[in-house]
């Protein structure tokens, strides 16, 4: 009798790092490590954003190359130290393990695409995500560890380029790609995937991203992104998803879903003028 071996359907799950897999911004942690206050770092990045000088998410790379404070103080070893100080969301390693082989007939390959320096992300995710599955901003260094150049910034359209490279390497369609992000630096890659029938998941309530992402999930646990993946790709309902989590020794304790309408309402002044005309004037005696 001929034995037919079922080939697992392969998917790519790519995630941002800062504020998506972590609670800390890499730039803030690095700044404080080298003696630059978080307030000063945020002021500098706000100026760059207002000037539209760099793509959203690429502000740190620009400061590392051009800002006197950062150029004088930051060395390669600081990136490794900063990574160890970043507070991560729970169960990232468990997420990778479940995606790899826990869903029968499916295999989800997990990659991280970040505008943060690659050394920071690799240090933060050491023994959690394989180094060759981490794609961060690449910098050039001299023998003393000083930054002397830039190879690639994975911000804005840079993330789109990495995503396309991974898709070509895995030889899969865009409809088999999931991207997870939290903010404006993820907008380009999400729009790119939405147009090509991929799945986009926001993990913050920021309007810049929730209005674009197909799904939004809010949690301090990285495993939460499994819910939209199982719903959108496998078509599972809540009972199946709860059962799947329980089979992994996990319980979904709270699961609330709400649709938010973002409104800004202002007066045109027309109705106010009409009301003034209808209101009798007070007569003094």
C-alpha cells in the first residue's frame, strides 16, 4: 500500500520588536545606558519626526550616525548590554515552539524584523529566537567598536524589503504571511501585505496602526497573537481555540472583544448662531 505523506502548509510570521515583543523602546534603554536621558532622546526623535528627515522608526539609526552625544558615547558593546535590560513580553519562546510544530498540517516560521540595531535584538532574544531569524538595523564598526557607517535600516520600506526577501526565500505566497506590529513604523509593511491578502495584526491601540491592521489584540503575553492567526488562517472559532490552548497546558482566562469607533466632533458654529437668534434677549428694568 502506498503511504501518502502530507506536506505541512508553510507560513511566515514576522514581528516587530520594540513595544511588540517588548515593553521597552530600545532607543530609550540605550540612551540611559550611555548617560543620555530618556527625555533628551525623545526630544531628539520628535524633532527628526517633525522634520520628516528619516523614515518612522529610523530615528535611532540617524542619531547613532550623526548626533554628537551618541557618536561620542555609543560603542558596539553597549548594544549587547542594552538588550539585556529590555523587558520582554511573556512566552515568546513558547510562541516560537507552538508556531513551529503544534498545529497539525501547518508550519509557521517566526522571524523578527526591527529598526533597532540587530545586536540589541539578538541580545534581548538570546536563546529565544535564532540569530539568523532576527533582522535588525545593520551598522559598521571600527576596531574599537565605534560606529562608522550604516549598511541597512529596517524601518518603513526597509521592512517591506526584508519581508519580500523572506517570502522569496521561503517560496510562499503573500497570503501565507502574517505581520505583527505596534506603531507607525509598521504602516508600510502592513499596507503592503493587506494589498496582497496577507494577515496583519496590531498589538497596540494606536490609531495609526489599528485603522490599518486586519486584527488587533492587546495583551502582555506574546501567545495572544495566536488567536488572530488561528481565526484568520485556520478559521477556528472560540471553542477550538480554547481547546488548542488547553492542549498546550494553557488557559485563556479573559477574552474580551470590542469594536472601537474613533470620533472627533467639533462645532461648525452654524447651530450656535441659530440658537442665539431663537433665544429672547434679556430685558433689564
